[in-house]
C-alpha cells in the first residue's frame, strides 16, 4: 500500500517547502457543503487535510471549532458519514493525505477495531485523537497499525524532556506540535519559541513536525513555514465557514478555496522569501 | 482475578478495572502526572494530614454527628435508620471536605489561582469558601442554565469573592461547565489548580477526591461501633458523580456483611430519556478525562441528563462506582424526581430536617428497603447536604408560590 502521508511530506521536503495542513470539521455546516469544502481545500493548495469528527464535548477546542461541531451535529453528523465522505472523495483524489482528528468517544463507540478497518478501506491515512495520550492508546494503536493507518501524536510546550520519548515512541506519520498551551483558536506563539521547539523535537525524531494552534493569517503561516515541515490552520478556516454559513452564502466553498490559496501561497513561498 | 482488598484501587495508571484512566490532551498530561507526584508526597507527610484534620475540626465542624432518626424509622416500620449528618458541615454539604484537601494540595504545589466547575452551586460555594479562606483568586464555571435556576448560590460565590463565569456552550449545565474549566486549565497550567468537585475526571482526581471524602465513612464506622457495637447492615447514599457515596462506602468495602446501595437519579423515569442514571442507562465511554459509564447515543455523542436535583444532573459517574457496579459489590438503584420529592417532605415532617434534593433520592430508596428489613437491623444513610438551596425548586414542584 502506498503511504500517502510519507509521500506528501517527502515531496514537500524535496521542493524545500513546508506542507500546508488544513483542518475543517466534517459535516460543517452540512454534509453536502462539507464535501465541497473538502475539494475546495485541496484546490486552494492544502497539502494535507485534517477532518474533524464532531463531538458534543470538544474540551480542547475554542469557540470557533466548538461552533463548527455544533453546526455539524445539528445535522446529526456521524462517523460512518465522515468515512463515506472520504471514500467518495478518494474516487477523484488518491494522493492528498486525510487525517481524522477528534475525540476518543465516537471512535470507542464505533469500536476501535472496526473503525480502523473501515477507515483504511475508506481511504483515511491516520488519526489524531486529542484525548488519547500514549498512556491510554493501547485500545486503538494496535488496530491502526494492523490497518496501515498512522497514529499522529501531539507534543506541547508542557511536554518535557522526560516525557518526550514516551510521546514519540509510538508516533507515526508526523508529530503535531501544539504551539500554545491552550485551546484551539486562541493566541499565537512567538516564532522564536516555535523554532526552538521544532529544533528540540527534530533532535529526537526523524518524523516531520507540523505546527498548529494560533496560526490564523498568511503572515502567521509564512513565519512558521520557515521552521516547520507542516503548518496547520484550523480555527481561521472554520470561522470563515461559520460566517459564510450564517450569511447563507452560496459561494461558501469558493470563499474557503480563496482563503486557503492565500495560506498556501504564503506557506509554499516562505523559505524562498526568507532566502532572498 | 480477585484483589485481596476492594480498597486498594486504582492501579498505577489510575484504572479501576476497565474504568478510570487519564484521557486528557497532551498539554495536561504532565500536569496530571505532577499532581499525582504531589499527592503521593502529601500522603506521606504527617503535616499534611495534621493540617487537613485541624481544618476539618475547627473550620468545617467535623466530626459530623451520626444521628438515630426515631420517627423516620418508626414511620417506615423496619430497620433502625441513622443519618450521617454531613449537611451540618460549614457550607451545608459534604463538598467542603474535598475542597479543603485539594486547596491544601494546591498550596503545596505553589499554585496561585483556583478554578472549579459547579452544577447546583454547592461545589462552587465550597471552592469559593476555601479560596477566600486561603486568599487565592478563584474562578467558577457554571452553566448559564444553572445560573438562572440557582441564583442564591451564585450570589454566595460572589460574596465570597469568586468570579462566576457563565458557560453558554452545549447544554449550558454541569458537563459544559466542566469542559470550560478544562479549557481554562489547559491555557493556564503554569499557575492554576483545578479543584474538581466529584470523584471523577482524570487520575488521580477520582482517588484523591475519594480519599478526602472518606472522612465521612471513617467517622461513620467509629460512630456506629460506638452506638450499636457492630457494623451496619446497610449503607445508602445518592449518586451523581458519586463523591459523597464513595466517601461513605469506601471504608466499608471489605466488610462483606455490609450491604451497600447507591441511588441514581431517575428523573422522569428510567423508561424515559429524561434521567441521570448513567449506570442503569449508560454505556462505557470516555468523557472529562476518564472512562466510565455515560449517557450517550449510538454514535458516542453525550446526551443530556435530567434530574430535579441539579447536583445529580450529570451524564456520567465516577469510575470507581462504574467498577463497583461491574463487580457487583455495590448495588445501584434509582429514584425518580417524584419519589425524591415525597421523601424530602417526609424527612421534613418526621425529623425536622430539610434535606437537599440529592440525599432525598437516597431517602426515597430507604422508603422501599427499610420496611423489608428486621427492626434490629441497622442502616446508615448519608445526609450529604441541607435543603435551603432547593426550597425554590421544591416550592415550584409542589405548586407553592414563593
């Protein structure tokens, strides 16, 4: 089986650029529009897509993504619908890596073994389960591995040197560095702190490092793209979706595409700009 | 495999059988581990216990009495009923026991800011109380819906110097307040201590809350031996998250002759979808840092709980109860809103005690059980809170205009 995630990071590295990783909540604002948003992300230049599985109690998320969860759950978005959305999308794009991001309970309720098998069959590439630290992930990790799915782990400013090996131990695909101790969509970290953190992680792992939390604008994204292998933008896109949905805009996917293009242009050009 | 003692849990990773654990975001993991280290050090330090005991005696007013209730007993016509009078504590409920323990831990850890969640406001008041006593700033998260129905407690918290933040997300009740408290904590890990109000959350919270609340059961054990010369035949307590119940039950878990019953809130009835009985109507799941039994739909989305008692209005339960339920050591029953209201009135009338609606659920179960027991048998029920906070709710339910 080809590994879309490794291939994509390798291609970005070969082009000496960071990967743009975009997050949206699946089913936001509704299932049909969300499928169009998924296409818009890739058309706008996203290298990797994180699809959020909605949950009633998104404890690590700020107001923007909480609202996205509520919009999606308002239409009774389900895990099997997310998988179906990926399966259909794979008919037209078999290259862009798609990672499921979310909380453990919907996966646990679906059944971890069945989830891993169905996710791989649908064409997902891995998971980021926010509330499943290394200490508890034995309930899911073996099934993901058996199905060839990556288990992306999170490292944070509070992950100290003693704990880091444990976090990196079972990690695969990439390491998601949470730049800010806090929830999604809040303050930004200083670029110098991010550069230092990425260097610290790089000394301990060969996996690519993607940085997220607090990256809202093309300028933010460009600054991080000089240091990290991947730049994650979530809340800013979800906020845009929320505003467009509220305004009942017919061009919601086009608005997403235009914003993502501004991000991808910034991310993909960041190192050349820095070199000049 | 059967453990030699039922009191030795949790294991090193915070599991009680298949329940418990530490399901938190990575940002919080180092903090949770630091808390555990600090708690182990406190447990080994006689000065910590001495400070806790001193505050329990002089500030909280412990030991609380174990009171034989003659008229309540007589009216039911069965076993002798004793009440553990934790409603006589400072702040009017058992919640203060835990808050004293946790704020002493916070101070040991050098934390300078306190946060907490609250449903009915009892834990919020207890937390605001200890924060005032130790001079630490305090933020209480409370669902907007609960703020509307618990105005007196909101005012108490403010008088005590706490900032009460309304939570507008989700169902705007206790579980959402807990989400927002966790969001605050993750953003302020360097200086903030989160005082969780019940025996739930990520390890080591269920263990340390239980330990601090076990003062209830330890006292009751000594007191009943003194009063009756023997252990009770039955213990009974209401269960929301389950901290008052585990506090009473835990010191008796290895006494096989003691039957133990926890009482969940059945709201409008277990056959409806408006109840808070996560043991009777829940499935295993992960929420708020622990695996336990949760009210949830087929997709693993958490559903809203209902109880006339805001303190029992939570879709989960502490993991140790989920485990005690799974091994059958503790029997779990339920009582509806109406049964709790009836028992509430009966206690007022027979003993001159206005209970909180939470323990009224335990009293409702006693009305069924006590008459089936012999007159020389002995029951201890936990009267974990007083009813002042509930008079508006009860008046409304009884159609009495205030």
